[in-house]
C-alpha cells in the first residue's frame, strides 16, 4: 500500500499523488498572469519536470476551482494537454457557463466533467473529491479531497 502524497507547486496549485494517479488543482506553473503583473513567488515547481511525471501517470485529473487566470491559467493548461494525453478536467457546475466554454475552447468536451454542488465523486479507489460551489455570477468553489482516510480542504 502506497501513501497519498501532497505537493504544493505554487500559488494555488496543489497535487495529490496516489499510486499512478495525480489530482491537480488550479495549475498556474508557467510564466505570469494578469498581463504580466502577477508572478509566482516563491517560484513554482518546474513545469517540465512535472510534465514528465504526469505524462507517466495512468490518470491525471485537473480540477479548476474558478475562472480567474491565476487558477485557470491557459498557457499552463495548454502545455499540460499537449504533453499529457491522460488528463481529464473536473469543473464546478455553476449557472455561470464561462469556465466551461473557455475550457472547451482548447480541450474536447469528452475530457471535461462538471460536478454538482455538494456532490462527491470517486476518482479511484482511495481517492474522492467533494465540491462546494458559491456565487451565481462569479462562481467559485471549494474542494474537499479525501484519500486513504485523510481529508484536505482546498479553499
């Protein structure tokens, strides 16, 4: 039995790694955000080294909490999609549809799963998530991640 490992890669990006599965939240790992006015400090984990690991995983799940560019970072997401053919996106299902539409502009709908408020989904044995959404116009979400009897609340 292997352990669940928690990694903090920068700003709002965390990863739970379990066996041959990774769950990543809000990856902003390359360059700046907001018209070159925001930079990761301290510097984030090297994206190329992470891509080498993630591309070897059997499952790669990416949860995007909301549409702000330091959470939904297009340049980082595009690099992940290009290198990791195993990635699936999970987003909160909200009345505001821009997050889904923006994500669909560069990834196929078949790789996007919307999760309802207060709904839990099992990603694999010993790894599940529970999403809580709020805000009808500028939607955001909180994610509870449970693995091997431990729960982390990503707020």
